């Protein structure tokens, strides 16, 4: 009898364990389905915005190559000035754009930005001189500032262990845009130059202005706003999973801005660590995007061949971005990967400075692109995961972009005259600074996590636990840095 009772209890326990396992497996399947739906709905729409923005940002060098500078009688110094003025407009609106995004809603903010830069880009085809071009490029910069909250928006939808890969897919549009612009410039020069009385560079601005102008309406109507307010595409139980995943990334759902915290971020050492990383990588990435066509032409390719050669360089950047991000999400060690990428880029710059063979220099340019561009996305994701609470995260993203882009402005003047030895030397020094800063940041985060562990049961930790993540950000005793 006793054996029979024990057997029944054992069978009951097995049934309960089997039911629990089945429930967990069902929950995992639902979460996978939600992740796939998010990947197929939110991510492609956001990627399309960023792709069009990057195309708008990098169309100037292709227009220059297509004869714009000759037609308007502009100099290389004019090019540096006009390229830089874009960043001035971009910087002015960066922080407010980040802070108001959740208040006005990402679909509204992004769609209005696309309408604005689409109209201004089309107007650029009628520019007749330096001053008009400077005004128009500044306005494009102002407009595009309002879509720079893309990684912040991604952090609403994905937990930390999925964010780097999605951020990389988003940021890889920098490489894709460069490739598309190169192909577009090549096709336009071959087929549309002189059609309708327009030059090739006028067709470039017209086509690249019409696309975002029309696509803005798709974004306005289809892009979900936030996990808490999403209405279409997801069922109720799926919305609950989305919100749970958002909470795992320390999103509280609050859109309230706490003004006293906006400047507090600059008092934190990790802000300046990311600042140094981003200064180096943005200087290098900005100079590459603006001068790759000129560098390729300096390697001996003719005008039309150069348009095609830029595709190879940007293709290398694309591979580097995706590879680094997939590894980052796998091992969750972003600081180490930034150091490795910086080492690759530094090697490429050294070869560019000293190798006389043009084939070797082309390969070195590809290595530089594959090393530099991943640092930007890894740094952005590292920043997002280590700054929690809406005000902290939005302020840090905005301020970091502002100060690093200020440094990036100088890249247009460093690469003033072929063979660009001064610009390449400065780039080498700054990318080394990015790598060293990433190593220092990695060590600092390890130290801070150890300190937090030691203070977990202190009176101070007990008091701060009464405050919310939105109020104290990464100072919360239960938040630990990723490194």
C-alpha cells in the first residue's frame, strides 16, 4: 500500500514538472514569436528611415564627383565648409529631439523630419553657389537631427542581449547608404545626365529628395509608437510580452523629463569614457564618408570607376558592423570588441600612410572601414545599456552625439588636400584613443560592479531602493553595468 502511494506521488510530481516544462516552452515560443514580429515590423521601418537619412547625408560627395563643384565653380575649401555646416544644424537640435521623442511620439517626429529633409534635398538641385548650399545643408542637418533617437527608440523594444545586433542592422545603413549612393551615382551618370536639361548631380538630389518625402507617410501610419501604446500588429497577450521585455531593459514607460538630471550625466566618469570613444570613431567615420570618393579617385580610378569602388569599401564596413554586433550580443563584452575594432582600423591607417601600392591602399581602406564603423554602433549600444531611466538615457545619447560630432566637424578640414597625410595621421591617433578609452571604461565598469556588490546590503542601498530607476538612473543599487 505504501509503495502504491509513493508511486502515485512520484507520478503526480512528474506530471507537475512536465506541465511546468510545457508552460515554460510555450512561453518561450510566444516570446520568440513576439521577437520575430518586432523584427519584421518595427526594425525594417526604422532601418528604412536611417537608410534614407544616411543617403541624404552622404549624397554631397557623390554630387561633387558627378560635376557639381565644377559647375558651381567651388573649391576644396568650400567643400569642407559645406560638409561641416551640415553638422552644425545637426548639433543644434540633437538634445531637444532626443528629449521630446517619447512625448510627441516617434512616428510623428520621424515622419516630419523625413518630409523636411526631402523637401530641402530637392531644393538643393537649384542651388547656384556656396551660400545657398550652406543654408540648405544646415537645414538638412536640422531635419535629420530628429531621427537620431533611433537607438533610443530600439531600446524601448529589445532587451540588452538583443540590442547590439539590432543596433548594428540599423547602423549598417551607413554602409548600405554609401553603397547605394555609389551605385545610384554610377547609374545616373550613365543614363540620366542631361535628361530634361538637368545635370547628373541635379538628378541625384531630386531622386534622393523624393524618396523620403513619399516614405514619410508610410512611417507616420505604420511605425508603432511605444510598447505601452502599440495598437496594431500585436495581440493583447503579445503586447504584455513586449512590455515585459521593455521593462527588462529598464524602461519604465514614463515619458516625463526630469530637468535636473539632464546635465547630471556629464558629472559621471562613464559619460567621458564614451565621449572619448565616440570622438575618435566619429572623426574617422565622418571623414571616411565625406572623402571615400576623393580617396578612391586619388588611387587612380576615373570618375565613374570611383563610384563603383566606394561600394567595395562600404561593403567591408557592412560586414564589419554585423559581425562585431553579433559577437557582442553573444559574449556581452562590448569594451573588448571596441578595442579589437580600433586595432584593425589603426593597422589600416598605418598601411594607408606608408604603403605606396594602390591595390594595397585600397585593401587598407576596406580594413579601416570594417574597423571604424562597428565602433560607433557598439559604443551607442554600450551607452544605452549603461544609462537607465528615460531622462538619463535620452540626455546621454543627445549630449554624446553633440560633443562627438563637434569633433567630427574638424575632420572635414583635416582631410583638406590629397594625399590626406595630415588627416590620416590624426585619424590614426584618434582611433587609438578610442581603443584605449574603451579599455579604461571596461576596467571602470568592472570596478563599479564590484563596489555595488559589496554595498548591496548597506543602509545607503536600502534607502536608494526606495527611489525609482527614472529618478536615480544607473546609481540604483540593483543595476549593474555591462562591460
